[in-house]
């Protein structure tokens, strides 16, 4: 399983908004996160539609997370941007398997277990548990990483 670039960037954007604890405009989010402004706006649009992020219009507008960081999981962001997690194509497109074979498919049963376990683990990882990982503020993780002080 590979987390898409969109999900990766979405997690970074939500984390940045959680850590900043203030409204940020798309341009600032883009510059701090290193994500193009077009992709930032696309992701923010999806996050706003799902109510993970609030948007404010006008001169003092911007974006804020709409929930407490402890209530936003990595899975929540993945679900909004990709519709959850799928370790195999048959979870995304039921027509890729013949119904007559699906009931007999032992692999599918095992992969459903794996899918559920990954989902549960990703639901446990909340934005508050990832604090100081966005590169925002004084405690920039990349600085600690370069100095050999960053530990998972």
C-alpha cells in the first residue's frame, strides 16, 4: 500500500493548521508546506467540503481546522481525500471480481482483515500526536532531523 501524494500533502496541511492555531491563507500554507498553490487549493477545497477545515472569506480570511486536533486522525484525512484505505483493487471496484468467485476468494478475506487493521491503526494517529512535525514554529522537525535529534 502506498499513501498518495494528495493524502500525504493533506495530512501536512491539516497538521500545519493544527499547529499554527490561527487562520492561515492558502498562499502561506503553500509556502510553508512546499506544496504548489494549485494543489494546496485543491486539497483545501476537499478538506473544507468535508468539514475538517473551515474557510473564511475576505481580507482577514483563511483556513482553520474545525475540530480539536485530538479528534482528527490520519484516517479522517485519508477518507476525505481518497475515500478510505484499500489494499487491493477489489475493495475499490466490486466489479473487478466476479460475484461467484468473490465468495470463494480466500485472499479477499485475508485482505479485508489487513484493511481493517490498517484502518484502525490510522484512526489512532491523531493530529495532536504528531505535534511539532509540520515544520511550523520553533520546533521544526527537519532541523532536529538534520542535527540527529529527531526520534519517532
